C-alpha cells in the first residue's frame, strides 16, 4: 500500500512522558504516554485511509480528508461494538493493544486540549448521536459517549419530513455553515447517526499581502495550463528538499499548528511522493527541515469534497462492520445492527490571511436484513501538490489532501 503523510509523534515525548506527565511547554499538549500512543495510532490510521482514498481518486480531482474526524466518529461507534466486529474496527483504526478505557480517555484528553491550544487559532470539535425515537439504546453506550466524547444525544422521529434537516442544521451550525449538509436521506432501516464535526480557522503567522496576489500559470497533471490566483511572499520558513520534492512548513498563529506543502520536483508527481513515503523517510525528511529564506508562491484555493468511506474502511480491515455479521450489541443487546454508511465531507479555503477548514463524519447505523543561499529558495507551487494541517507538538493530523486544480 502506498504511504502518504505519516506524521509521527515525537518519540522524545513518548520516552519522557509517564502516566502523570510533567507540565507541558507553551503550545504543547499535556497528554499521558497512552494518549500520545493513541495519537500515533490515529496518524497511522489517517495515513492508511488517505492512501486508500487516493488510490481510487482521479488524477485531476481535489481531495481532502480529516483523519481526526473519522477517528472520533468511529471511536464513538466502537463503544457499541463487540466480539469480532470490535476486533476488526480496532484493526482498521490501528488501536490493537489499547483497552476501551485507554481509547476513550485518550480521545477525551485530545478533545480537551486541542480546543484552546493557540489563542490565534479557532479549533472546535463537536460530537452528536441521533437515534430513532422508537429505538432502545443501552444507557452505558449513551453515558460513555457523553462522558468521553461530549456527545449531544438526541432522539428523533426519523420518518418525519424535516428529520434530516434537523441533523443537517446541527452540522451547519457546528461548521460555521461551511458544510451545510451531510445526510441526503434517512433510509427506512436507519436507527442511529454518530456524527463528528471539526472546524478550524488559523491565521498565517506570516500573512500574504493581497497586493502581491496575481494571476500566475498553473500546470495540472493532465490538460493545458491555465492562470490561477497565486499568493507570494519571501520570509524565513522551515524548508527541506531532495530529488523528489520541495517541502515547506507554513505556520499558523503562535506556531502551534501549521500546513506542510509537498511540491513534486520537475518530472515527478504526487504519486511518486506517495510511493516513496514511509515512516523512516518521513522522519528523515521532517528531521531535516531548517529555517531558510524562502520565496513562496501558493495558489489561493477553496473546495469541498464528499466521500463514502465504506469501501476504504472495509479494505483496511473492518468489512464485517458493514455486513449482517456485525455485532453492535453494545448499542442494543438485541443486535441485528450494522454500519450502513460512513459519510465524510470536508471544506477548505486557503487565502492571504490563513486557512479555514471543516470536516464532518457521519456513521449511519441501521438494521440488518437480518547552508546560506545567495538568494531565497524558490517554492513555486504551480502544479499539483500534497498538503496537511497538523498540531505541531505531537504531529496530530487534522486534515490532509491533494490540490490538483485550484479555483477561487
């Protein structure tokens, strides 16, 4: 399987952290060793999921996912899974070896601390569970997701004409109207939705001057070149390059979050970067990032994507959860439940001031049928590139994507 954007946790933190960690440095998450290991597992899951999605995505298509959003929605669902279904979900989520308490406590710590990490970055996470008003849900399942995921619990008449609009209204509110709809219809057999919403808004540490923005040529992987709005600036940034790509890190706010941009070298492509990226190479590349005078040209872009994740998650090991053999007796002891759909929608807007991004994941549960340079380094992003937004003290992946065709 191709590897992309393995954002490893700082192993020095893992070595130094105990169950009662020392107070963190400014701008760092204060997480236990197990919580840090959970973040590392989430990053591995995000890598695998993005690789699966990219393998089925057309070359000229913009794409972005939020590994954290998918992990949180499936993490809530995991509290209702049992036997082989639970084992399969743990495999897909890369959570083998964690107890349920460690998983839940880890996610709770992540939610608690990501939200207020940087006063110059808005980071919001919301979870909700919606169940059909004539469907019985175990109190332990509800209580656990309220306690650890801060999930809002709502019963709703799914057959009512406005039911999906109520759920979509919650989604729109939690994403500041950037994602207005995740549920297209509520199938008759559906009894529950477990939904995560993430909203991110970060101002660049070094904002681009709008007066320097202009039309510049962009060369897509296929088809003729065209002019696109591109931002430019020269400043000191973390930078690395090799024969395969150039890598620049664009920080937000107080540098607790940043965007990493991987620009393929001449004659190379995003697929070449994917093929050459694994854990060892990631650590080597990011370990050589160094402050450099860089002239950056980056296109303004804004897009929204939607993915049905069933096929990708099945390929990653949790196929049983989508079949009649699924065991979600932790939701209702009568069983006969399965995951009918995992819906994932993302939004991103990159401009001179910074980045605004949002993601929503909805798990639909239903009844079964049964050195100094002489001048600045030039980083001219005039062709498709990969990008990721991360929290820097741990490397936790918030979003990752590929820009193939910039529009604004």
